[in-house]
């Protein structure tokens, strides 16, 4: 977590910020609950994500490539429904930042 112990700000991103980003948001929330991490997860589109502040951005490689550098952690996923892989990726990234 951040120094102020605020919940992490996480964006789940897809091309238009509708179906797949909402599905991804729910999966991210479930994984974070398993890990015991407090966070606010918001589903959004790529264009909006560019102007938002976040600690973590999660999305498909098609979109995360252009979002590199906008958040300390950018996680690229290949399968929206593979919660175990998502958990491994988030857990590793959060450990690297000292947030877990």
C-alpha cells in the first residue's frame, strides 16, 4: 500500500470501457480480496485511462502497451477469465512495489 495507507487505485482497461473492462474489474476485485488488498477498481476505456491517475492498470496487451508509464504497475493479461493467472501477476507486481 501507499505510505498514506489509502486503497490502491486500479484501472481495468479495454478499448471502449464497456463489457470486457467490467468483467475484468470484477475479476480484479475478487483476486484483490483473496490477497487482502484494499483497492478501488474502476473500469474504463483506453482514452480515458490516459488522463486518470492510478497505481495499477490492468488490461490486454493491445491496450496496455500504450499505457506504459502512466502508472507504477501495468499488468498485461491474456485471458480475462483466468483468475489464477491474474492473481499471480498482480501478486508479483504488488510485491515488487512493496504494496503486498
